[in-house]
């Protein structure tokens, strides 16, 4: 089973349902979060000062932040284990992606051949953020001038279709 990080709005919803008086199983069912995850977040919230009869007004951003810090794994730089693996292979990735001009997909495949298995999306983020390469780094956004309402829609139709309008 893989790890899925629970978003802040989901944590708020879990705690809101629990404050409403719903049990952990019902909260898990309604919020699509695992029952054990609900228990961990509720226990952390109670340890941070959440009172069961205190109402939903207790769910401040500060409390949610404290709960997140208590439950989530601590990452000093905001990245996980796979990022550290990529940092250890920085020189090789720079050679492949910057000097040789390989794609991120190819670099991911080459890493896997060497026995370094990390998610492809993490390789893509690393290439973009650290090395400055990747599809998102290459293309620029081109602005399109706004036309008159309906002009784009009508431009693509054949003239015989427009005659009936």
C-alpha cells in the first residue's frame, strides 16, 4: 500500500466531522481517509488542545498547522527520500539531462537500469527545480488576444453551416 499525503482541507474536514460527534469509522467513510489515519489526526488534535465539546470554532489555521506538524513526517527541506537519492546522483543526472540533452523519461529509465528506483515525477521535479531542464522549462506561454464574443467559435465552421444561422 502506498503513502498518500492528506491535504490540509481534508484534515480540517476530518476534525470537523469528529467534532460533530461522528465516530472514527463514519468519519473515515465520509472523508475517504483511512480509519487509522483519522485516529492519528484526532489524537494529535486533542494533544494540541482540541476539546470534543468546544465546537467548530476551534479549527483555526494555527491548530491545523500544529496537527500537521505532529502527524506528518518531518522533512527539513520539504522533500522526501527519493529527492535525497536524486541529490546523490546529481552529477550523473546533470550529465544526462544538461550535457547530453536526454529526456527526463530516458534519465529515469537509465537510473532504474542502475538500480536506482525513484518515481518518474520526482525525477521531473528535480530536473526542473535543480537543473532547470524539462518540458516546462523549455516552453514559454504565448498570450492569445481576446476577440469578439463568438468569433472563435464561428471561425472553424464551414460557410454553408453559418448560412442557416
